[in-house]
């Protein structure tokens, strides 16, 4: 794991984005990461935001590693968000 990238345990369901959103600290600066509920359902199952949030928490380490690769490769969207697929 890259020591300059940290993931605080502050994930939340964002109804507007229909995604679990979570922060990353990159060299002390915060950026935003997200994974759509649809992606979580496809990967881990579940039918509700509560189940998808639980799936995120259960699979946190793998999802954070995936987000880290997106950050390192600067694969953010036009709004600066890093979206896991």
C-alpha cells in the first residue's frame, strides 16, 4: 500500500449518486472515491443501499487497493472523482 494514500473509515451511501462514496487522503489532500451500488450488487450481491454499504465494508481492503491504482494512475473523472467500476 502506498503510504502517501490513506483511506479514512468515512464511507457513506450517497442517494444522489447511487453509490458508496469514500474519501482518500493523498499527500494530505482529500479526494473523493466512489463505487456505484450497481457495481457492488454485481460483485457481491445485495439489493439495498444498506447491503451494498455492508459489502463495501466487508471488502474494504480490496476496494481501497483498486481505488489506490486509480489515484496513482490519475484516472479521475471530469469532476475529480475516482470511480471504481
